[in-house]
């Protein structure tokens, strides 16, 4: 499987949204692979990390986020599970889990229900080390400025809006992944 083949299938060439998706996804992949390289003791699947990082946001075109050229019908928070549906249809169930579980630091069913989010009522939290690493790397890059890596403090500040648990989980990932 070549991730760019899937991107080509859903995103037309010379399209502003595609440029944002590709730029963001490759930045996430580069960071995740650099971390995986440093942590050989974790025995991470680098090929899977690369593919999953490239495809983790495949569902954004189905959402409505005009500032990044998304003109779909769903709220942006749905992009993860929408991407997981695409990747399951492409026979990539493990990659689909990364899509589904990468939003924020992951979303618990209780949080989804309590906040009346338009998402399936299920836990969507990264489980495997590879899922966690892609989710972690994703936090450092926005789609509006994909060329600028955020600092740990900037990520932590952003996550603080979602509660202390989010910051604590991110801090644990920092301990795991940052040397």
C-alpha cells in the first residue's frame, strides 16, 4: 500500500486542501519517524507509523472547515472517524484505528456523550505505541501553519482548554517519546 495512492484517490491534484493535507501529514510523519528512530528500544513499526501518519487526516475533505478549504457537510471533529471509514473500505483496519483515535489526545465515550459531540458513542483513544506516537506527533503541527512546529509549551497550552487530563496524558507522552 502506498499512502499517496489513497490520497490521489480522494484529493485532486493541484488542490489547496490537498496541499494542506500533504504538508501537514508529511510533517507529522517526519516527526513521528524521527522519534521512532531515537527509541529503537520500543521496537516500533516504522513503516506502519509512516503510512498511518500520512493517512491520519484522510477524512478532512468530508468536513466543513472553510479556513483550510474543507467544504464538506460534517463538523471538523468528525474527520477522524470519517477517515477511519475510508481506510476500512480501503482494507486498512489498523490505519483506520489511528484515524479514529488521534483527535486531541483521544476521546473517551463519556467525554463524547457529556459534550454531546457528533461522534459515535465509543472510546476513541490511541492504544498501541504506534497509535500514540502518531497522535503525539500530530499535536505539534496545525493545518493552518503546517511548516511551523509548535513547542511543547504551546501544545500543552492548547490542550489545557480540554482539561487537566489532556495535559497529563500529553506530559506522559513527552516522558515516553522526547529524549
